[in-house]
């Protein structure tokens, strides 16, 4: 029995089952559950799983992109556990989990289209260039009622104190945190048990909306693991409390949207932050990185906004980026430089919806930053004041335009993989076509 597994079972003798956990193109968890008797063999040789699962859409369907799914007969992959990720599942006593990566069952080669491997490839390119990115994510979400309206729309969550449905948000309200503290404490305990470095939590603008921050990691893959696992924790713990948690970007049309914000800096070979404003070239390096993000924003928009609902966030005067502007301590821009100095100086990337895939978002962000640094690009002057008054017509702010921009990408393929933009676009185009195949209630009300 591998040492990691033996130590874990000694510390958690009540463990009866193990979940092998992976995340698909949409960032949704999938995998398989095995009994304790099978764990040692799994750690030694892995386990088979459908290879196409890395490429399914949000409904779990395959579009057969590049012949993966139907054309190849849907072969098995071999999934192997990721060392150091074995952890208990606090909301399901007796269950443990381990993150996994898929590889070819015949050659053992990792699947180039698995999102975690896409990010690993991107990070490797930066490491080869002598750069070590440091990354953290912030995730916004809504707690909602477990019931639905007759038309399927969500209902606002009921206050645990009053039992009355939340009617409005109270941004940064400590009283609101007090109301939900049992839930918050359970989330924090689950994060601690699973090694997820959660930090602050705040009440946000929407009714029942919150934000959780994660600590910075000098391993972007682990930072993405943290974000994916945090979403799983929040949704699972919410169910324990008789609620649901959603990372849908715009569940309520008249309330604030939810985003996935990425904070990123870059260490050089000497281990110092290249953006440190005490360095002679610190501000210049940060500017180059921002310019690279500007250059890749249109190409990456389909990754930042992976479905039609996310685009409902993008509206003028909404603290959601609708231009490529950057600025110091300015929440209306796409690329914000928070109040920081020295080793903590960084860029906050604010474009992504909360349901976007953290592996792919971080890969696209790092690709843009590296592109700008490599080519010493100029981002233009910082924006002061409201950058969101008017929408930039050059940004692809519809799902159709964003997917066309991704297919035409000339920069991102170097980091994400030559064929990855096309394979991602194929999956999302098929998903969008299926979505548009349904006729909404409003269409009947307006046009019948």
C-alpha cells in the first residue's frame, strides 16, 4: 500500500470509500467511487474511465470534437491519483477524495485536452522561461432556496434567523455574516480538512450573495485545484443546511452578477516579484503583463464567459469589465492593480464569470501575461474614473462572437495547445446550438 494512502487510512480509520475526482471542460466534477478494498490497487495502477469525459458539455453530452467521443469509439482512459491531494469529505462521513488526471490507457501519455493538463502545460512554458507565477482566486456565489419558481427560476434564500426570503443584498454587512455563520464555519472547516486555503469571506451586493477569497499559491495548478474544490465544498455544505449554492453568473436579472477574479503576479529567477515597484523595471514589467492581457482578452472571452448567461453580467456601469482598460485601485476596469506594493504587487483579472473553469481561466490569464512580458507590449495609460460607462465594440460580448474569436486565436494556442481553442470551441458551439433549440416562455409570450 502506498505510504500516502496508508497514513491517510491510519488517520481516518472510518473511511469506507474513495472518490476519484476530476473536472471536465466546463469545470464540473466527475469521477467514480470505489470501496476501501480497491484503494491500494487504484493508487498503484489507476482506474479506467471514459476518455471523452474531459470534453463533455454542461449537460454531459459529447459533440465528438476532433473525433473524440463517437468517432473513436469512446475508449477508456486511465486516471491516476495526484500525489498530495488525498483528503476526507467532511459532509459525507466515511468518504475520502483524491484529485486525478487522465492518461491514454495504451501509451500512458497525459490527455492534452484535460483542463488541468492544459494549465500544467502553460505553467511549464513559463517555468522554462524562468518565470514563476503566483496566483489566487476569488469566487462569488449565491445561496438560494432549494425550491424553484414554476418556470424554473431560483428563489432567494431564506434567512436562517428569520425564515424570510432575502430581498436585497447588504454589501460588506457583518450582520449578514452573523446570520449565516454556521454555514460559513462549516465551509471553513471543510476547507481546512481538505487543505483548501480559504481566507476572508464577505457579504456581497446580491440577496444571499457572498465572496470567498483563497490564499496565493506559487503553483497555479494548485490554485486552480483550490478554486474547483472550493466550489464543490460550498455547494455540498449548502445542501447540508437546506440551501443550494449557485455559481451561475446571473441567477437573478435584477441583482449583481457573480465573478471569478484572478490575482496574479510573477516571480523571476531570483524569487522576487517582477512587479515589485521598488525594482527599477517593476512598473514596466507589470505594464507589459497588462498589455498582454489586453491583447488576448478577445481571444479568451469564450473561456472567461463559457455560456450565454455569463454575458448578462457585461453591462455598462456594473463593475463588470466592458473594456480592455486597466487602472490602479479601480473596480470598473478589466485589469485592476489593487492597493499593494513591493512583494505583493499584482494584477487582478476581473472578466470571468463564477462558473468558468478555473484551470482554463488561469491558463488564459498566464498566457496573456507571458505574451505581454515576452514582447514588451504597452498597455497605454491607466484609466481613471469609470471605465464602464461605454461598452468597447471590439470586445466579443456575445457567445457567438466570443467563440469565433477563440477559433481565430493566434496567441493562445502557443500556451494552451495548438488544437485546444478549436476543441473547446467545438464543444461550446454544440452546447450553444442545443440551448438555442429550446423555445423560451418569453418567446411564446412575445411572438405567438
